[in-house]
C-alpha cells in the first residue's frame, strides 16, 4: 500500500524528485523550441514548445498534484492565466466577480471582456444572498478571490460552489494569497484555481508566472486548447525557477504567516492605525469561515492610516520592507494599493470598496518579526495623530 505523505513532504518528494534518465535531483531545462519526429505518420509527445515542453510540463504536473487537480497549466504571468481562463466565456455570457478584486483582473473584465460582449457584475461575495440575487440566466462564471486583495475579505467557498452548481455556472478562484499549502479550492468544489505564481509559489521576486489547475478532464481539454491557441505560455527558465521556489513553500509560508499574525495584532493595538485587515484576527468578519475552509491565515495583511499624508509619512520612514508592487516574497513588501495594485480602478470605485488613500498592504517576508515590529514602531512615531484617532 502506498504511504500517505504530508503536503510538506510532497513539495520535495514527487514525480519530479529526480530525472528518470540521469538521476539528477533538479528538473532538466529543455530549451528546444521544436522536436524531431521519428515517424512520418505518428508524431511524438512533443512537437512545438508552445504546445508542450518537458520542463513546463514538470511544473504543470507538480501544481496539479499539489492542488489535487487533473491537469495544470503554466502561463507567462498571473494575468495571462486569468485572461486565458476567461476565454472560456463567449459573447452574451455574464460573469459575477468578487467586488474586492485585484486591479489587473478588474481592468481585464471592464476594459477587455466588455469589448467582446461579455457582461459582468461586481458583488460583495461575503454575502451569499447578494451573490444569489445577482445570478442571471446567462451567468456562466462566478469569479472569487478569497482572501481578497487588498482588504482580505473571506468568501465562503462551499457556499459559492453550491450556488454555482444550482445555476449551471463554473467557479474560478484566485488562490494566490493562500496557495495549496493553506487552501485547497478544488477539494471544496471549485472548477478552476488560478495563481500568480510570481508571488508565494516562486517566492523570491525573480520570476513572473501564472498557473491554472482544473479538476475536470473535459474542462482541462478546453483550457489546453485555449492555452495552445492564445500562446501565453511560461518560458522554461521561469518554469524551473517556480519549481525551485515550490520546494521551500511550506517553510516560507509558515514563518511569514506567523510573523503576519504577530504584526497584525501589534498594528491593531496601535493608536495611529485606524483598522487592520487580517483574517487571523478574531474580530475579522471572515475569521470563522477562514478557519473552516483553510489551514491558515496567510502572510498578507492591510492596514488603514488616517489619510494619504499619513501613508506617505509611514512609507518615507519605514526601513526594512521594500516599497514595491507585488507580494509573496522572502523580503517583506509594502504596497500602496491606490497607486499600485489597484491603480487601474477609478478612485470612486476604489473608495466605494474601502480602498482608501490611507490604506497600505503588507506582504510579510522572512525577516525577524521583532525587527519588523520595531521598524513599524519608529515609522509610526513620525505619523501625526489626527483628532479622530487621538480621541479613540
């Protein structure tokens, strides 16, 4: 009987543990763009690297196994993965989308899909009644981010899946923040899981990549056809970098998540911080749902200062995190959603969603927790207290 092993062990000991031909403990990088065919009538498994490449296939099979799907797909970016999945839609279809969604996804839906006659509605997916009330006869996809970016709202995945199945919809879920180390959407009934592998999966701020995993063979055939036709595939060097990053995913995410929890508690108690968004805090509205459907709370949190001036002051004085776009790396990354991840979203839309000018997002890296907290303490000491905050 085959021995059952933990997720942590599977990251290292899987089909691609060694190269079957040489015994190498690193997946070979196959740069070939085309492959010689030895038979005039019967072609081999590989013919052209857009359609299939051994190195990319190693990553695709690995992420499929980790997510519990039947097939994985590697793309040139997270947005390439998301955009290709959306190509499953046709003119006249309707997609229901998490209101608090990554700015690039918002832009793709509102500025690109809309040009091809695909309708959309943004809803607060923490409210299943609101979701149900916005499903139309032509709704084909319910698109979920949970926890969402940047306000870390938590959606009941099983609840969404039940609504989708009852109405003949597919479910897409962006699992970038959690990764399969903490959340397994396919096990909860989701049809397509999407990742910006640039983030936690690769984990070192040195690659741009996207991944998709499906649990249905027929859907896998459809998505492969689109991947091959659209052609936004991941290069072999980048595929190798993601494979290498995956080997340390468990220990990186464990350390970063523990630090994020400590920092969230610290910030929640600070008089100059108006609000902290982190599902690990017991007062977070999605805390109980997150505990139920995932095995952790992740390494990303957001916090609100009084206004843009306060955010500017904090960023100016903080020393350890890099101030940059992106997240999920070994170094802590501080972002300003209004001008970075959600710059594509109009100001009125951002503010309606709670993405205010005082909001900062923090992806916690592998630095010592106490060093990060001490750094935040000194940076916050430069932030002026507002009457509203000081009166709290």
